[in-house]
C-alpha cells in the first residue's frame, strides 16, 4: 500500500513482500484480458511478476527515484510513468487496473477508479475492512450501493499485515471490481440514481418502510410494501440491500410503478 505524502520519508510506503500473496494477485489478474495499468509500482513487487503474463503493462509511480530504478529492470512491453494516479489521465480504451492502494487514500482512489472510463476489470489490495464493505459483506457502503448497477464487487481474500514491510496496523484485503456488460440502471440516469441512493441510505427510520416513506415519497406505497414483504421483511436497512434490490427500488419511482 503506497501513500502519497511528499517529503523525505519515502512517501510513507509499505511494500508487499509475501510471495504467496503476490502469486495470488497475479493469478487474479491472469483471469482478465487486455493491457494492464498498475497503480503505484513501488520497487516492482507486483510489476515484475505481472510481466510474466505477457501483456502490455503501464506502471504509474509517484516517486521519481523509484520509477527510474524500476525502468532499468522492466522488459520492453512495460512502461513506467512518473505521475500521481489521482491526477494521471487514463486511457479511454479497454484495460485492467491493478494496484496495492494506500490505505489512507483508498476512498479518493476508488472514486477516481469508478468514475474513469475504459477499464473492464480491477484487482486491488486495500484495507481489509474496506474490501469487505465494498463487496457487501456484513452490509454494503453508500459508495458500493451508488455504483452497483454498473459494477460487480468481489472479495478474494485477506492479506495479513505481516505480508508488508514496514508492517501496517491492519490487515489488507484483495478485492475485484468488474464492469457490468449490461448495467442494471441506464447510464443516462446515473446521477438521478445516485441521488436516490444517497437519500435512502442516509434516511431516518427504524426499518426500510419508514426510511423509504420519509426519504423517497415518490415511490408507490403499496408496491413498496409488497416488495418489502417479499424481499425479507421490514427489519432490513439500506445497508442490507443488494445490487438488484436497489435497481428494483429505483425502478418503482414513476407513477404506477412503471420501470424507468
């Protein structure tokens, strides 16, 4: 997990050193297709093994000294770019995003990733609890719910803190994101959908019916009551809903329950 604090402290980097974790990471990437873009190459712990896949690889590294050293070690199909990922312009063509993300900057990096076009799959190493929540384990986050119609989130395993040097205070988690070929909500309604999820997810009430009544009064009441009974009861909360639940709720927003 790479951090982006500028200064003499080597950007606060924690490097992945566990061969088993590295092999698992590369195996996950091998199941994807297309050019690879790595976020934060560091000293090449993932970059060099990823080259074995024989695909075009671009590494983005904020530390110019590490980038220069790594350039001397990579093969001709690999390009190392000195840049801050949060400001670097990604290709609009199909590619796969991979990386060992800085724990303290995971949220802005994930936002940047989810809003970027072109990429088809992402394999990311993040903080364990973030990986669990993004995948909807134990309840989804607002961010996951807002992007679920367009992406599938998966949890691939836990990475112990001992797999890094220096050792962080928490474990990491391997997560995957796949862009859906058939979105559950039309792309033209993305902002409308995300505003709807924001209202419901942060709404007040003791159960889903109360929350929906207050946060989304435009939903047809009878259809919502039937949907809640069919879907598992009124005790559920917004964090307990899955991708298709959110898409179905959003689809009830017009008069008469016609789909949007």
